C-alpha cells in the first residue's frame, strides 16, 4: 500500500467479504453457477431485503432464500 494514495485500502481493514458479511464459500458458489438468476431486482442481506419488501408492501422479494445462503448471519 502506498500511504496517502487516493483509493488505497488501509491494511488494518478486514477482507472485503468479511466487511460485507458475505460467506466466502457461498460467494464462490454464487459467482461460479447460475445462481445469479435466483435474485430479482435486489441483492443484499436478508434483513435488508425483508425491510425493503415491507417498504414496498410486499410479503417477500425474489432472492431472499439465496440472500440468506450468501450472506452470513452477523
């Protein structure tokens, strides 16, 4: 890392998948298969998808099961 370089990522930050709370094994499975089609228009942690569904007056959004598998619980 070059100190002060614009766009550099500090070395003390955890890996990106950990920061995004994504399970690495599930992510690899996701990008290597056609599981991308399991998501609708939204992609993110299951809790956020449920909040968004409620906001739109829906009981669910396509992809909630895939989101629960991809994103780690906490």
